[in-house]
């Protein structure tokens, strides 16, 4: 029972960390990366689809993303979808290629983005601590029902704390890396 509880808790903590990393990837730094456009949807014959399903998204240079729709009539729709997104990007089309330059970030905007990522990090830490709390309550319940011994419970509690500490440190590392990325000019 205890190994199963540890395994499921670790898997859930890993998912929380992956969700944080996905959220951090969406926060725009001054440099371009194709993941920024992942959540932009385009109207494709009446149904909204991710931009990656109607176009080839590549990096032209460090500050420019290139989007090349597979169908010529989609150029205007893809350009409009990028412009209307909440990313603050201003695409321009050159024939069938849409160039999306990444505007440089101001110092104030960088500070605001750091506040956003710290908030995301705190949410991830809370999720990890909630998973620890749930595991501890399962252990206490098992002890109450005499399914495990007090020594087993104590060892499992220590293991859960070490696991929690490890994932909280991973969250801190991911936040520090993203903050360094944001402050780089």
C-alpha cells in the first residue's frame, strides 16, 4: 500500500511540475520560440484548430517566428488569429510566409512577467503540498485501521516530505531559470 501511495503521489507531483513548465513556456521573453503560438487557434472551415495543424511554424532568427500555412487562403486567417491573440504580436505576411517579430520587452513589462511566473510557481508549490497532505491523510487513515505499523507510517511520512522537498526545489529551479531568461536583454 505504501509503495503504491508513494508512486501515485510522485506521478502527480511530476504532472504538476510539467504543467508549470508548460505555463512558463507560454510566458513571452524577448526571444522567439515556436511554443508561444501553441494555444493560438485558427478558424479552419468553421472549426477552431491549433495553428500547428494548418501551418508550419519555424524560427527564422532569434527574434522572428515564421508561419507558413499549407493552404494559400489560410494566410489571412492565420495572420488575423495571431494578431487577435492575447500575445501582443504584430504579424506581417510576405506572400505565403507570415513573419512574427518578437517585440523587445521593457523593464517594467519584465518585472510584471516575473510577478506572473512567481504566482504560477506558488500555485505549483501549493498543488505539490496538497498532494503531500492527501498522502499523509491516507497514511494516518491506514494506521488508524491498523493496516500499517507506526514505524512504517513514520518512514512513509519522511519519504513523502523528502519527495515534496525535491519537487518544490524543482519548481524553484524552473522559476529561477525562467526569471534569468526574462531578465536577459
